[in-house]
C-alpha cells in the first residue's frame, strides 16, 4: 500500500503545481505536455490526479497510522 500512497502523493504534487501555474500565469503544464487539455493523455492525467485526491482524502487516517508504524 505504501507504493500507492507515494504514487498518490506524486500525483497530488503534479496537480498542485499545475494549479499553481494556472493561478499565477494561466499556464496549464499538463495540457502543454500532453497536447491540449482535451487530449486523451491530458484527460488521463487530470483523472488520475482527481482519483489520487479522493484516495488521499478517504484514507488519510490509515496512511498516518501506516507511516507512523513504519518510521518507529
């Protein structure tokens, strides 16, 4: 499960950076990298970021417990 936690965290960072770039400069990095915001690849990335957010929100307590046990 830790691998899924790390993947979700990376996707959330990608999403956060993309939103930050959009908010500051109206620049959509995902769309630029994957051929526009309506391209299939961009939609996949946007969807994965959304799923990662739902996963993190739904399992934040379990993630905290796992990481606390692993670091002890």
